[in-house]
C-alpha cells in the first residue's frame, strides 16, 4: 500500500475531527498544534483499526505527533496486515 494513500486518509480523518478543510492539515505539522486532543486521538485510533485492520496504541498521536510520522510508523505494519 502506498504511503500516499495512508497519508491522504489520515489528513482527511484529522481534518474531519477538527472540522477543517484537509488543505489546512499539514502532514508535517504537530497535530496538537492544530487542536487535536486526547478524545480525537482515541477516535483516530479506532478509525485506524477499523479502516486498516491493525491495532494501534492509544498514545499513537503523542508518540508520533504528525501525519508524516504516523505514516512512517504505520506504513509497514499496514502493508503486512493486508
């Protein structure tokens, strides 16, 4: 699975939680700086599990604070699970 597919999906998911247009969610910007909080983070973890079929730690957004770092972390795992 190409990283761009995951990156686009994550940007759109984050934008949805924050009620922002995807163009305002930079893949290299810390999600916390956009207003992403622990409630959003838990929801995103559930969405990742449902969409991509992998379990992720609820601390994902804190351990990997940008879309790009999440993509780097999950890209290989998603490819293995499909």
